[in-house]
C-alpha cells in the first residue's frame, strides 16, 4: 500500500501557475535584475549621490515650534 504525499493548496497553485506560464521563473529573474541586482555605482555617481543627500533631523516627528 503506497501512501499519497500531502500537497498544500499553495503548492498546487504554484504548480498550476507554472504550467500555465512556463516562462514565469525567467520573467521573475529578469524583474529581479531590473529592480534589485544592479551593478555598483561608479565613483562620480557615488559622489553625486552623497552630495545630494538632505540632512534629516534626529527625531523626524517632532514639529518645530
């Protein structure tokens, strides 16, 4: 007698989603590359980013009277 392995609803949903769109994982990787996995900034861009920062008060929620 062979026992059937449990498969959650979420796992079933993911399998069905991947069957409907076989390129889903590749699209996810491309989206991650676009938004998160960026290369390092060059020195000029690092300097410009540092110079354009605005100093923030120590406690941002305190109103100035």
